[in-house]
């Protein structure tokens, strides 16, 4: 069963997030079992919401790619992710490029 993963990362900055994304390179090298990723600021840190094929798929990605990138960026530690079973999904037909456009 697919799961949603929530990661709230106190102290992480946008710059650190951007460095991590360059290192893990999700677009050119999508992780096996990873379906969706969205991230943005929260008070005092950064929040990530993903959808994964399973909790094990995320753990495999974290062990094989994410944790080494976290160390390379110099982030002291990664918080424990929270996983939730997915019971329903709705996705509109939209172009995400307008969401990331600069103001």
C-alpha cells in the first residue's frame, strides 16, 4: 500500500534543501518507489511531503542516497519521518511550472 511521508525538519534552510535536491537529483534519477515530492518552508525549518510505494521504498532511498547527501550538505541530523496510509488521491490536470515561478 502506498504511503504519504511527512518530514518536518527544524533548522533546515531553503539553501540546504536546494543543495540536497541537487545531490539526490530526483528529476534525472527518480528513486525507485517514489511517486511525489513537494517541499516548502515552515516556521523555523522546512517541511517535506512525499508519496512512496511503501515505507520500505523510502527507507531504501534514504539509506542509498539521502543520508549521504544530508552529510555532504552538513546537516547535523535528519528527523524521523511520519508515514500515513493513503486511502484516496485526487490530482487535477495542471501544469506545475506556474507554482514554481518567481514573483
